[in-house]
DNA sequence: GGTTGTGATACCCGTGGGGTATCGGGGCGT
DNA sequence: ACGCCCCGATACCCCACGGGTATCACAACC
């Protein structure tokens, strides 16, 4: 009953996701028989059956569902250890800062500029992601720090420093009656029959039901607003990516959103600490000091 | 540049700990040459040098220190995934509750009794540990839940529910002048020349400097108090393991200690949730309700 | 009842992880 | 200063195991 190897867990996750040995094997770039054998070996090692082999694919057992939930973070931790080590081993390694494309543009510019002025600061590489990608990048070590938003993003498991607190605005199509308003309430913005809120995919890629259009990227969303198909409520600083056909209207009772710089608790290198300190020291309108 | 396997990281950790290939190989139960080769292969896979081979053992490089810090949690996560899966796969699996031997005795008894009265509750196995072991047991999945103390134990990374808040008492040898007091202050207890505070080992097994005796277990400590060599300040409920030669004196200004039940955030099975709910529902003198 | 689609089995090959024996090269003792 | 010693590296061998191809077994479906 010794320890399973990383390869076996990767194989397991593929089969658990696909619920089909053939497709999982294809996704893994190997043939099906070795995959079958590896899974049986994993089950033997653990002393636990993970799959019910039905004639129409496979189902997870109770234990299999537990392993599916546990395996991904474990593999992430392994990947993170590797990525951080590689970054530490290569001189001139840039720090990778992940941020939502388009969000926090002014803050990002200020942070990058201020950090560049620090003597001896490590170079910073900005990684622009779509919504919700930052947490995974931090967990796998693909990014060192991330700009995230509370309470929008899930910050569980990360350390974070507050940078900027601000209100939210509704982005509506120019020409729509709402565009003429000087301000809105949350209830008004949420219930506009001809501008239903867009639907984002869940973690498994499926979409919840609802009247709004399905979107996966901010660019899609921005264009849908310009086309008059939807509206959205976002932090004021995200206005940076406003299109000509967009109008921003403050939403008075929307909860404040705080932009934070987040990092993995156990990966506080000197370089990361310096970057966080620079970020916390920025003089920003609406920063934490203003909120107190 | 593919992913290293668990075995390679285990080997790396052994060498990093021992700083010596021969001893690490012995600890791992393999010969030295395969270990050398495995480390070189790991370095090649990562594209990073991990050790400086000196003629007198080895030193960690900067990257090696990063990997040493990162590898242990990653391996813990792998081990935890395995343990939890195995437990899920075996019927009648008991929940493992880790607690400091001797501490929270009354609470533990009340919890176990109350849980046994719940219909359909899973059996509970109590794992008695020494100081500071619970966190590691939770992280590797060797335990499902643990009774820990805030702010004494490091709860970072765990979810926890408060159970009981109480003051602390000094345990002093019977016959010592302090034993006659009705209460003490923290300053008085901390500066008794003939009863210096005992020293606990650091994570690496070495001891900090100081006048007090070196201890590794509570039994050692209890005996040292009975022998009149030291005193200690602990939560009041730990009086359960008081010896005849011990006298407990309340320390009025010591910070309150809260006993909590803690678990890994991503491992909330139905059984764990039921146990936590039972614990939170206990009617305890000094419980969280009394503190509010 | 044939066809289809699924995972399991049989078999072969090469990589690589394990072992033993030995080398090389600094540090240190006399 | 010379030689021993310690420790990691190298050389070499063996076989376990991961990967491949071909094929089987079996249920579902037309």
C-alpha cells in the first residue's frame, strides 16, 4: 500500500472528468490499455475501488468522488512546488502578476511604475486572464501574485493586502433609457427585461439557466453590451475598458469592491514581499486609508 | 520538462533534511547511487540545480531551499488525498479525532458521548498526540478533525468552530511558595528563578537557549513539575492530568484560550459535518455563548 | 443475430529504477 | 607532506513496469 505517483493521479483525474477510458486516454496522449491498467493499479495500491465499470462508460464510486475532489488540489500543490522552484533557480526570473484583463488598469499601471522605480526590484511580467483564472494560476504557481477583488473573487487560502476600495457602476448600452440616468440602484440594474444579466460558465463548463446570453470572456461581454444585449455591474475602475457605445452609471447601493493583491501564504519570497510592500504603499484615491 | 514524480520529491526532501546522500539513502531504505541518480534526474527535469555538492556533504541552493519549503506541503496534499480516499472507500471507517493527550478531557468526553448518542453517527477514533502534532495529522489526512487551542496552536489553513473559552492556570510544584497563592499574574509566573519555563524543540528538533529543562512530551513536563524543576501555564481544563504533587493557581491576566474543533476546509464530508455540529451544540460552562 | 462500442486481457519492447563494485577528489590527521 | 578517509559520482547489470498493438468479452441496440 505505497504512495501513488503523480502520473497515476493525473490519469485518474482524466478518467473521472471524462467518465470514459477511451476519451481520457486520448486526452492524455496514451493508448487505452495502459490507462486501464494504470487505474487498476491505482485501485490496488489504495485498496479501494474508484470506478464502477458500466457497459456505457464508467461511474465514480463514493471513494472515487472523494479522490476527484482531493486530487486536483494535491496535483496543484505539486505543480506549484515545481514552478516556484524553477522560477527560483533561474536568474532574472520575472515575478508573474496575474490580473483580470482590463480591470484595475490605473492601479496596475501605478503599481508597475512604482515597482520599476524601486532599486533592485525584480522585473514583473503581467499575465492578463479572464474572470476567475487568477486563483488557479496562484495555486499552481503559474503566477506569484494576483490582483483580485473582494468579495467578488474567492480569496480562501490566500494571503492578501487591501489596495483600493471603490463603488460599482453599471455599464449599459448608449442609447438605452438607463444610460440617461445619473445613478441606479442594484434592484433597478438587476431587473431590466431587455438587458438580462449575462451567464458565466460554472467550473465544469456548463451554464446555469436564465434569460441572459452565455459568455466566457470579457471581450464577448463588452461586445454584447455594445450591441445592446445585456448590462453588467462592475467596480468603477474597470471603466478602463469601456467602449464608445458604453455608458457607466453609478450604482449607489452596490456593495463596495476592494481590489487586493493576493499571494500564496507559503510563498513569500523577498521579491514578492517587496512587490506587495510597494503595492500597499501606493497613494490611491479610495485606498484603504480613505475608507477608514 | 515534465512533472516530477512523488518518489523524486520524497528523495529530495530526505537529502535536503539530512544534507548527506548516504544518510538520506539509509533513511529511505535504498542504496546511495540510485539516490544520487534520482536527484540528478530531478535537477535535469526541473532544469534547476538544487544542491551544491561540497566535499563534506551537500548544501541547498537558493532554488533548493524553495523546493524544500514547497515540497512538504505538496507531499502532504498527496498523502491527504490518499488517506481520505481510503477512508471513504472502506465501510465503517471511523472518523479520527486528534487531540493533545490530557488536554480538554472533559470536553472530549462530552463530545464523544454526545456524538455516540446521535443516531447513525460514524464511530470516532480518538488519536492522542503530543504538542503541535495535530496540524500535521490534519494536513496529511491521518486525522479528520482535531481539537486545538487558539491562540496557542497555529490554525492557519484550517476551518474551525469555537467550543470553549477559558482562562489559564499555572501548574506549580506542591510545597513551592507560589503554591500557596490564590492567584498569580503572568509576569510573576514567567520570572521565577528556581522554576524556569521548560523549552520545547523547534521544528528541526533543536532547542532554543535558556535556563529551563528540555522537554519533548507532556509526560516529561508533568514529571518535571512534580520534581520541582519547572512550572507551566496552561488552559484551566488541562488540569485533568494534574499530579498529586501539582497545584493549580489561576493566572488572572493570561490571555484566554479557546478550544476549537478544526478540520481541512476541503474535506467536509457528511460525517465530519455531523461531528462538528454535535461539538458546536454542546452545552459547556465557559462556551462561546458565555463569552458574548 | 449481427453490429457497435466499451473496458479488459495478452503479449512484446524499451526505459529506467534498483542493486553492487569502484572511482575521484578534497579534507584532515600524524 | 603524504596518505587515509569520507562522500558523491560513475559504471555496469538486472528486471519491473509503463508504453504500444492486437484481440477478446460483453452488453446494448438496431
